[in-house]
């Protein structure tokens, strides 16, 4: 049985600033001595509204400014967030790392099992948020989880999404595209095969996550938090409303 463990060290804000969230290192065990590194961010509220899993498929650093912006935005909106690297340290050095959708999906399911073992997250609805490189894997995992998953957000679209059994996805899906012809054509085909509730939003520039302008990504995150608020926690936004609006 696949296990998971949580590092005992907690990461907190420095310089005496009031904490908005708490970060804990997470080590998700694939096999003995083989782990995926991640970070679990918990909101400062007494209880989270839901849990969002963000799989990352990249040779770059896990704690990039955009990744931190995503988890902190979700935390300010009241959601716990697990950001994790789908590649092990050794795999990052491979000429051809295992980034195929089937591998990403399996590791996402393992990360989901890890979250189910965290007492403070018991009973919370789960959501997936994935960028283009991990979107197909996230959608494939969503097909396996069926009603155990509350919502999915795909930021960007790639042709390998069409290789997934999209008809089996039951969780509501939000597709956000940057507006390129390739994105739009792919999303049209994806939505034509989805049987679950789905919506499409175009945010020009949101696919350029390393171009130095965070504003399109912030707009995509605003839509993302609203989607999860609707499908993971249908209660009114309460005090989180101003936090969400601040991302615009």
C-alpha cells in the first residue's frame, strides 16, 4: 500500500508579518526511499473550505513565484493547497523524464491518498488545478475518481487532453485558455466530449506563466477560486470575499 509522510518542519512567514497561511513540507512516498516533494499550504482560518491539489511537471524549482502565488491565493480564499512535484529528484535529471499523462495521473492519485490521511483535512471536498503540462494527467485522474472529486480547473490546453477518457469525468470542469488558436481548437473538442458540467474562460496571456507579467495569471486565479468556491464549498464566501477580489 502506498504510504505518505509529512515533514515535521513548518515554514512560516518572517519579519513578524501577520500570517495569512501556514506552509508545511510534504513528502509523498511512492515506494521505500522514493518520494515526491511538495508543500501543503493551510489557510489561516480555523477550518478550510476545501483542498486543491496542484501537480507540477517541470524541471524547474517547485517554489517558483507563480506556484507560490497560486497557493497563497487559494489559501487567502480559504482553501488548503497541496503543491507537489510529479518528478522525483532523480527523474529530473533524465533525458526523457516520465511526464506522460498516465504517470502524472497515478502520482496525483497517490497525492490524493496522502491528503486523505491528514486529520485536519478530513471530510473536505477535493479539487484539482493543473497547468497545460499536467492537465491531461489531472483529467485522467479525475476520470478515475468519479464522484470523489469536487471540481477541476485546467489552465491551458494541449492535444494530449484528447487522449483521456473525458466521457468518464464527472466533476465540474473549468477550462481557462490564453486565447491561442491551438488552445481554442483543443478546448472546443474537449468540451464536446465532456459529459460533466463545464465552462470555458479566455484570459489572454494566462498561458505565459514565465513572461514576467503576473496580471493574466492573477485573473486566471480569480476565476479558479470562484470555481472552487462554487463546487467545493457552496456556502457564501463570508470574509473571504475581499481576499478573492484582491487578486483582480
